């Protein structure tokens, strides 16, 4: 992989592309000092804190290195590619298991007056609203709770049956279509991602392995309107997150969200609402609890935020909340009997632009968990082992980022 990157860099430096083609090396290096403190408390009042202070990356913008290129095919048509790898610049490793891989995006496409067809690994339509309509663009301790609950599951909610969406940010093996940018402000995209499972005929020869036949599939779309100070968009998708072939069950996460922003000049306002519902479909007769929808955990999230330009800087502030439903056994047996887990988050940050490419930033954030929710701003998990027979309950999580970002 390193040899391939060097070879591509040589091609960029050589500037040997024709007048109808372009090849660009680009990237971001973002380094931050981050601190986290997560507090839990037993019913008897014993407080336990877990925390850490680390050097990290991607506190403001995701660190990356990439290559992109376009060839003009004539008649308004073009062929393009985009290869982008995530970086952990605090250690020098790649984001994918320590190795450098084009895990952020690896696509090839054809575009023209009718739009663009794109193939490969790419961002999912439902993720874009979580990032575009978040003042912190889903990075650092300011990361909105909608993203935390939707794509980065916690031990507590996983134990209660609410699964994370493996296709939350990106989907591999995808085919996407994008509307052309000439529709007077209207934009949109659709995506289908293959799960690439091996099928057997007769089906009785299928290996009895969970999540091996339908899991990994994604189908979704996003449509919006952006003109002047206004940007508004709706997205929806179904992501298949589990299956049991011989039981005849398929577990899916149905997602929809809507977001908007409006730039008044002196202040820019953001807002988003997101709904995630886990469903299990059965090819035969479903269990009684499933028939009544009592085993369908979900998470609803909301966000309001703003940015305020101040000279060469930008103040960022956001409030987000997430409320779970049907994620505990008592809720599934007797809806309304126990309160739903809930978390609220407050984040405040400042970015000081030293130039168009270099910025200093600082962010502080706090999460308050209620009724068993266990979301964190980052760092270690809440302490969960029993103390004197009492199990600690997650309470709050706080943290900060102080860093520098450089774009090239």
C-alpha cells in the first residue's frame, strides 16, 4: 500500500496529465489533546470515575490523505476516481486496523448532464444530515448524540438489544446515483449496497452462521434544497444489520432524518430530527412479542445548534438529545412501566483560523445520562462492575479537545 501511495504521489508531482485531465493529492492533519471523565454512581451513593488524557486526531476535521482525478470525456461527460484513507496522525498509523487503507472513500464514477453514477465505498445518504446540520460536523467531543446512538453503540444499549448500524457512516460495495447540480438548488442521491453473501441451492446446505446471508445490505436516499442562506434535506434508508437463515429472521434498522440550516450572516442556525427503529421480519409465524412490536428497540434524536463568526474565528454551540424506546426487558413486557433511557448533550467550541488552511480550536462538552443510558463524549467506558453488591449506573460524561488542523 505504501509503495502504491508513493507511486501516485510521483505521478502528481510529475504533472504528466493531459489538458483534459486532472490529478490531485489532498489531505488533512488534525492533532488534538483530549481529556475525558465519565462518572457512574451506585444506588448506595458510591461514585466511580473513569477518565484519560490523550493525544488524539480528528478533533475538528477527520485526518486523511487522498488522491482524486477527473478525465474530460467530451460532451459534458467525465470519468472520475476518489481514493481517501483515514489517518491516526498521533501514532502514524492508518485508521483501518493500524494500516493505511482507502477506507474513507474509494470510488470510480461517470458523470454528465443527467447526473453521476458512482461505484465503490462511499458515505451513506442518511449520514449526511447528521454531519451537514451539526455545527461540529460529527467530529471530536462535540459529536452529536444522534451519531453516537445511531452508529457508535454503547455496551449498555447493546446488552439491551439495540444494535449499532455497521453502515452508519459508509457502505462498501455500493452503487450510487446523484442528481446533476443544475436543478436550481434541488439535489439528491440514492444508494444500494450489496452484502455479497454466498447463496446455496438447495437452501438446506446454507451454513448455520448468524448474519451471513442478508446482513450488510443497505438501501437509502437523500433529497434536499439549498439556495442562498437556506439548506434543508430529508433522508431515509433501511440497513440490514442481522439475520438467522434457519430461524427465518432478518433484522433491519429503518432510518429517517430531516435537517435544515439558515445563515443570517451574523449567526447560522442548525436543526435536525432523527428516527431509528429496529425491526425483525420473520418468514414464518413471529413470536408473540414480535407480533405486537414490543421487541423493536429504537432511538429518536434531536439537535439544535448555531455558529457565530467572530473576526477570523467561529463560535460553535449545540444541544442534542437521544431517547431510546423498547430497549429493556420490562419495557417489552409492559410498555410504559419503566422510564425510557435518555441522554442530553451540551457542547461549546471556538475555531481560530490562522489562514485558509490552518486553524486552532478548542471544544468542551458534557453528557447527562438518565434511566440507564450510557453515552459518552469519548475515552473509557463507564465502570460497570458491582461494588458491595450494587451495580454502578452511568451518570455524566465530560471532555475537551484542544488542537490544530492543517489542510493541504
